[in-house]
C-alpha cells in the first residue's frame, strides 16, 4: 500500500485544543484510521511543522479525503506527499536508463 509523509501545523485553535486535551492527538489518529489511512509513525517536531506522520493509504484519493476532512476543521494545516521506497526509486531509474540505451 502506498506510503505518504504528512506534515501538519496547528492553527491557534488547534494549539488551544491540544493544550486543553493532549489526548486529542490519539483520537484524531483513530478518526484517520476509520477513513482508511493507517498511521505508521508519528512525531512531534520543532520548526515550521508541529507533527510529522508516516501513513499508509490505499490511494491518493483516500489521503486527499483525509487532508480535506482534517483541514476543514480549521485546527490544522496539512502538507501530504507520496513517499517512494528508495529501492523502488532506484529500480525505476535503472529502467529509464535501460530504455534510453535502445
């Protein structure tokens, strides 16, 4: 199943919610899983983003739905990127090189 990197930044409302209810993070993870996306790894980070999540979803449409559902709440802004396993990436580069040799 495809892997995605999901970067999230809390809005002021999101920060307030988290301050009052830290367990909300786990509740959101459960909601995400009900939408068909599995949270594989999650870290709180410092910098322009507040959280980095590695998630697994069946397709781009499912992960886009999660982004819209969460973003519509006004508590978080998301950037989600597909992640390509490095061995798959290398294999694809080799295929392209071999095709160019024809």
